C-alpha cells in the first residue's frame, strides 16, 4: 500500500516537472507568452 502511494507520488511529480519544463521551454522560445491568445489561460503559471 505504501509503495503504491510512493509510486503515484513519484509519477505525479515527474509529470509536474515535465509540465514546468515545457512551460519554461515555451517561454524561452516565445519571450512574450502573454501576447499569444490561449483558450485556457489558467494553465499558464
């Protein structure tokens, strides 16, 4: 039970890190992310 919880937490953190890395990569490619219209602005941190 504990191992399953640890695995779920690890996978969630990996997904979070991947999302943050994608956001930073997108920000570096596009220096003005606020100028681009996005249908879901909630995702932008």
